[in-house]
């Protein structure tokens, strides 16, 4: 079955964990010549996005600006659990990304890496990776 | 054909309508063992996202913060229809989401629900649900 | 192979280029009765979104508000290349969109157009368009 559920530990309250190698290895193991790879987090205070993986200051700046736009403490939030900011960031970034696969490889750009974004950690998160082969 | 167009009435100017049961029922009817479910709104002032469905204060807080970030009245908007804020929120949230299907069921997390987000209602919106089976 | 890489020139620092006709023509050429079309940019300072294509003031207002929310010059950015704002907007909008295909045609709504969003141009960008047929 070309679908696997990984466990990913997130180390801090906000953390962007590079999962590119997990996804790439799984795609190679499934071995489609061509297809679509889906990366999905089944959580409502986490997200998935693709951006630069080489310089860690890029994802640091993404986290910084999201924190500034969606502040953690806003007296107008009503959700009693106190983590509304994490839900809002999850909805804005989105809980999945798709990546085309050709010649058996993810068609990621030179600087692209896939990140699981944690907005209310640290936790152990599930990450679903699925390959839809083109026959 | 594993594709269906639903009509969804949105009750107010901003409204997040839980469409999870519509999508779940359709996936069961199509009956793929495994595949990908696509949820798509063909509208430019609406969106689709996945987040917590149990406590309605979560989506209320998402709507509140989006309204604060993208205010309805900004004298610098140029689109004459006056609903630029709805277009901007639609572009930021995105007009679709995908959900993996395994053993015939949507792989939604415990707290996840699928929402059609209305940003310029009330209206009757179309919602396209498609299943891409893995053979 | 139902996948093609297009080159798209972006004319200015921020530019939203309508690529709808490129995508539509490719889908017709591939000729699936039904399927999913994936539009993906393998770049970390660009994005893909779907919104109104008829009135250019709509995408102008989207660009305006994104610039206001994610200002180009923020002394707290740490990425030394100086283009953190472009990376942040790319992560928020997302680097891909999917569109259902039925009866051989993209199921775009009346007002929907597909845009490659440039946030750090002008450049020549690659745009990957893929069709996943439903058999």
C-alpha cells in the first residue's frame, strides 16, 4: 500500500521539522515511475509547507512573522484551550502539500525542503505520506 | 464518475460550514480501497480548510483573526466591487484541500473537520468533491 | 508522460502571472476524461494560487495586502539574502494548487484563473503542470 504514517517528534513550542528525507525515501521505496506525492498532517495545530531548507534563518523568519501576525495572547480569542493562534496558523499555512514525482523522484526544486510545522508543541505528531501512481 | 458537485448554502457574510459528512458519505459511496480525496470550491471569495470541528470557538477565532489581518474597509483597495478582503482571504487560505483515503475511509485526524469558508455571503456555493483511486 | 515543465518570465519584483491558458492547453493535449491537474512551482520565493482573473485590480489588491502584512524591510529578519518576505509569502500562499478535471476540462469556476505568484522577481521561473488521470 503506497501510504505510510510516520511519527515525528517536534522539539519546541514552535518548530519546523525538515521531513524531506523521510518523504524522499518512502517515494523511492514505493518506486512509481510517475505520480503525485501527498504529505498530510492529521492535526489541527500543525501544518505542512515547502520552503528553503539550506539556511535555517529562512524558516526562523517564517516563524517570526507568523508569530507577529497571529499573536499567541489576544484577549479576544474565545477558544478556552488557549491555543487559538496555533489553529489559525494551521488553517493559513494548510495541513498538506503535494509534490509531483517523475522518473521515480520528487520534483523538488534545488532549495526546496518539506517541513512539518509545529505550532503548539513539543509533541509527537503523525505525518501521512501517500503516493498516487500514474499508470 | 467519482466526482460530485454539491450545493452549500452559507448563512452569513463570513461563515465556515462543516462539510465533513458530505465528503465522508461521498467517499464511502465511491468506495475506493485507497486513494486521494480532493475538496475544491470554484469560487474566488470562498475557500476550503481543515481544522477543529468540535469546539465552534476555534473557527470563530480563525474568522476573527482573518478579519483583523485583512480588514474589510481599506481605502487603498482598488477593486470596485468592494469585496477585496474576501478575495485576499480566499487566496491566503486556498480554494482546495486534499485528504488521503485508506481502507475506504478519509484519514482525518480525531479533531479534524473540513470547512467551506465563505468570505462574502450569504450565498449558495458549489463544492466539488473528487476521489482519485489508487489501483 | 502527463507532466510538463513550462518556463514563465515574471516582469517585476512582485508579479502575478496568469497561467490559465498554459494549464488548460496542456490538459486538453493530455486528454484525460477525468483526473486531477496539479500546478506546482519548485521555487521558494514564488507561489501558485487561484483567484479572479477578469479584473486586474483583484490581484493588485492581493499583492498590496500581502506587502502590508509581510513588509519587505523588517529589522528583525535574519536571513542574510534580504528576501525573507518573499519566502514568508510563498509559505503562506503555498507553492501548488490542484484542480479537478472532468469531461477533459479543468473545472475552474467562471471567475477563476490560475496565477504564478512572483515575490522576488523579475526572474524566469519553472512551472510544473501534471495530470493524474482517473482510470
